[in-house]
C-alpha cells in the first residue's frame, strides 16, 4: 500500500516522525509521498526523503499561500527543486474558495503557473479543489497537463467525471468513511478502480475509527478497506490496483 498524499513535514509530526513512519511500515504502508504546502517545506521534504528510501515528495504551493507566491521568483525555485531525485510531482496546487485565504484571482494565476510548470517538466500535478471545481476544470482544460490527480476528492461524480474522462485520477481520503459522506461514496462507486488512488492527507482527516485524532499514514488502510467494500473487491485487490496506479503516476 502507498499513502499517495500526506504532509510529514507538518509540525504535528515533528516530535515523533520516526515512530509514525515505523507504524506505517508495520501496517503495510511501504511507500509515502509527502506533499509540500509552501516554499518553506522544500528543504524539509528533501531532508526527510534522505532518511528513508521509500519516502518521496512533491514541490508546490497550496492555494492558501498563493498570496505569498512570487510567480517570477518562485516558479524558478520550484523548477530547480524539482530536479532532486526524490521529487516526483508538483503540488499541492489548486483553488480553495471555501477558506479563501488568498484572493480568488491570485489563486487562479498561481495555480495556472504551477500547472504549466508541471506540464513543462512532465511531472504529475497534485491538485487541491474545494468549492472551485468549475474554475479548476477551466484552468486544467486550458493547460492540459499530462498527469493530474484531484486529491481528497469530495466532489459529486457529475462534477468530476470529466477529469476521469480526460485520463486524470481521483484520490480519496478518510472522508469516505464518515457517515454523512454518501455523495463521496457515490463518486467512489462510479469512478473506475483504475482511475483512483487512496491517501490520508495526514495529519488531517483521520478515517473512522481514528476520527478526531491526528491522522497518520498507517490509517490509509482504514480508508482503503471502505473503498474496497464500495467497489466490491478485496482489500488485496484494491491495494494491488491502486498501488500500481500510484507507482505509475509518481514514477516510484
Ligand atoms: Zn488539499
Ligand atoms: Zn494535502
């Protein structure tokens, strides 16, 4: 099993990261892809990836921090950072109109610039989309990157089907285990098993039965169990298919 999206450089893990990684391995989660949120994550990701063969990372700036992004300076810094042998993607990038921590037009410009960089470098784009699916689609359809995942997919199938039809992936978090998430379980049901990955988004969104606690990569198994149930396959089969998809997507 692979946790295709976690934030191991988050302060929530600073005290016990070695134990967190060890628990993931014990649970059968061999490979971890740690995702950057802001420029200051880059050196932390490089340092962490050096400690374990099975930790890879992405570089990019979250829409929350778009207001701090200097396109001329930071695109070049991301381009340089992406040459590291453990860097496997650009992310997370995207649009978040729920929190709106950065102005909408700034988010759009910063997303489009980073998405174009992913295309230029032929790296997968890890996309965050919250209450912004129409604008995310417009920008994706304009840039047309080679590889892309809508991470922590919380959208209705009718809204994200076009991404799958275009050859992109959807990735599901612990939210699929929450009682009120019937719409998201319906999206899981409709999405072809070949077009999905599973992730934790740790330290956030712990699946049931860990809900409310700090999430960690070992918990991806609880999400995978629920996704397997919805798809009507065994956990072993879901693991095999989603692991192969993540290996191909990130070039692991
Ligand atoms: Zn996100
Ligand atoms: Zn994330």
